[in-house]
C-alpha cells in the first residue's frame, strides 16, 4: 500500500518554472496593453463630468440673467461669480473653472465658461468668441462652453 501511494505522488506533477514564467509574461503583456485603454476611458469619463458641470453652471448664469437683467461680471479663474450659487468648488483632474464675460468688439459681448484642464493653464484666447453659444469646443486639454453672444455697447475687454 505504501509503495502504491509513493508511486502516485511521484506521478503527480505540477507546473514547471518555465510554464509559470510564460504565464506571468503573458499577463504582463495583457496588462501593458489594457492600461492605456483604461486610462483613456477614465479621462473621457472625467471630461464628461466636466461637461455636465459646465452645463449646470451655464443654466445658473442664464437664470441670473433672467433675475437681474444682466450677466454677472467677469471673474478670475477659480472664482465663483457673484450671485451664483451652484458652482463646483473642486473640479475634476485638478483643473479650474473660469467664468468669462467679455466685450469682443463690434458691439458684441460674449459669455463663456472655460475649464482649464489637467495642466491648470488656459490654452484658449481671451476677449474673443471661442465657442458658439450652447456648444463646447476643446483647446488642447481645455474645454470651453459658449453661453451667449449678445449686443452690448462696451468696447473690447473684460466686463467687471
């Protein structure tokens, strides 16, 4: 009986070291291929969150116009416009929201909400129309939502 048990144990074999190394290499290659796709998917999801928040902010600014007969004055990046309640304090990706209200020349004023993306730097031009009203436009890692382009008597520059 003992001899039979010994032979069974000797006949049983596990994975060899080579087989285990091959499996580990294959898993490493799969992980290396999957990580960029995962990172890209996470980035797209964060920008979708930014777009959703910017849409809420635009509606808040338009409600301010209806209540007060004018848009709030321009603010510095990261600052909440006066009279606006729903303004995110911590944007995704360590970016920064920027409410802009500019005279763009030709008797027109422009309102937009910008998101200074992952690098926190503005990559779009100031005192000009960057995105048509009610549309988004990307500038490198930044995103701009045009809110309104309307007639106004002010010269080109910030409306403070």
